């Protein structure tokens, strides 16, 4: 799989020893080659699984509204299909820690994927609004669990010296898989049941890599509930950034094409704008994560969000269709879409291994809240003040989180916990 091979090369680039923990124990860092191999063995299975999952989910995510439109669903219902997905995901964040604690990471992952397959293959069997709303909600519910398992797994296998790069590489795989899944739809007629079948096949295959891995899973969570107040006390910047990322990304994904169309871009050129945002997103997350392993993550966050906010102000002030708008969209993706990666890495720097599922679920909960609320607010602003109001809202959000990150950095001098959060111990065999 060439895309996954590219991801492997990215992982090789950050195979470095945990500077702080290794020297605390009076040991020299392990040889680089051995560290690289052990790092790859720890995360390769989960990256392979997430590639298949995101490709299948992306294919179905694009296909669902398209097929609904072809089958005459009302416009409101088509919009609600997206809302149902995020509402299901929001609900899933509430119960995921309990499921993972009861079943463990691998068995919980297999159960979530099995339910995702069922949700997808039933869609063409009953093409009508109510069943589709239920199935889309169910798919969002199980993907909350899938994301919590995969993200806690990746963070548990990272150290504070490479967490940002590792999570950034995970996001690169995510973006590549998303683009690949969307392109697969070009090979099939949207009116056929075959794209749904292929989506289900990709989801089912995702069980295989993780089920066959010999790597020990992360520690199971000791609590089964979301801990919003705890997260805010632990890392106010991470909690606020998750909410802002959901709000900004949700509005941009939902209304970015509408913005491009309403400022005068031809329908055939609209995908160039949206693709530029996605391309920037794919290229930005790894360098930002890698850099944040060496410099305070809050500082990297503030710089990236400031540049993104300036680009959004330009899109707001000069909405002239053409290459400039496309280039600004690329910069927005390159900078602002790093926010969730930086926030997740910053939060996990401060927790112990058994708390990572709760961190993932709580951060995803905040992201979903933003993604549900912000598109509706942005659509009203676009109606009242014109299409450019979409990026005015984004600029306000990103400038605000940049200022908050700088303020917190000035007043909070706490050091992150060593390794994956346990007191002064190296993660066995991992950088």
C-alpha cells in the first residue's frame, strides 16, 4: 500500500530516544535503528487499521448526501444526515470509556468496527429518511469509540519527545485515507449499491491489522465517565482548543463550498478551493507536531493560529474568486487544521497512560459540541453579512485561541509528565 509506505517513512523521521527519561535513569539512548523498528512495530498496526477505516468512512460520507439528493430526500433531511452523524459521535464519547474499560482496547475496537460495518451495509437496503438518520447516528456513535481507541493507543506508545510528530503522522494518514476514499467514488455510479459494499469491506478489513498485532495495548481506563472539569483544570488550552477546532473545522467543511460558490467561483472550480484546504491540512500537521516536540506546544499553537487568522481575514476582506482565494485556502488548511493535533498532544503530555482514553473521549466531546453548533451560527452570519462572514467567524476563533495560549504560557510554568505520564519511567522499548 504506497500511501501507508509514505506514512512509514514519516515515522522513521522521528525515531529518537526519550531524552529526559533515558538520562534520568543514567542510561544512554538506545541505538536509533532499534528504536525506529520498535516504534514502527508499536504503531504500524493501528495506522494500517485507521487508513482502512477513514477511507471507508470517507467514501460513505461523500456518498450518503449525494445518494440522498438523487433519491429525492428533502434538503433539510440531507442537512440533518450530517447533524445526526455528529450527534451520534457526541453520544458515543459519553460511553466509550466504559466500553473500553470493560472489554479492553482490541476487543472494543473490533466491536465498534463490526457495528460500523452493519450501519454502512444497511444503508442501501432501506433508502428512506428515518432509517438513514438512525444509521448515520449509529455510525457517528461507533466512530467516537474508534477514534478514542486509536488516539489513546498512539499517545500511549509515544513519549513527550515525539508525541506531536507521532500524532501528526497519524493525522497525515487520516487525510490521505480521506482523500483516497473520496476518489474511490469516481469508480462507481452513485445510484449503485456497490459503493456502500466497498465502504463496508474497507471497514471490515480494518479489524485485521489490529487484531493480529502482538504489541501490548495501552492501559485500560480507571474511570468510565467524561471529565470535563478535570480536563479544564489539567489543560485549559487543550480544552478550549478542542472546542475551537470543532467549531472552525465543522463550519469550514460544511460551508466552505457555499462560500466559494457565493463569491463567484464557477461550480467546476469550487473543488479546487476545498481541495486546497485539505492539501494544506495534510501537509501542515506533521511539521507542526514535530516542531512542538522541541518548543512549547502552546507557542507553536499561537503562531500557527495567528497566521491562519490573518489568512482568514484576507478571505473575509478580499473575496475575489481566483488563484489568490485558492492559495489562501491552502494556508488556512496548513495552519489552522493543526490545532486539534497540538491540543491533543499538549493534553496527553500531562496525563498517565490509563487516563488517555478519557482524554481522547473528552476532547472529542468538546470537538463535537463545536462542530454541531458552529455551522448553524456561521450559516446565519453568512445570510446576514454575506459569504465572507464564514471566515470572519474563523478568524475570531483562531485569534482568540492564539491569545489564550500565549496568556496561559505566560502564567503556567508546569512541566509535562515524563514519558507517557507515569512517574519517571521509560516506556519499554519505545522512543
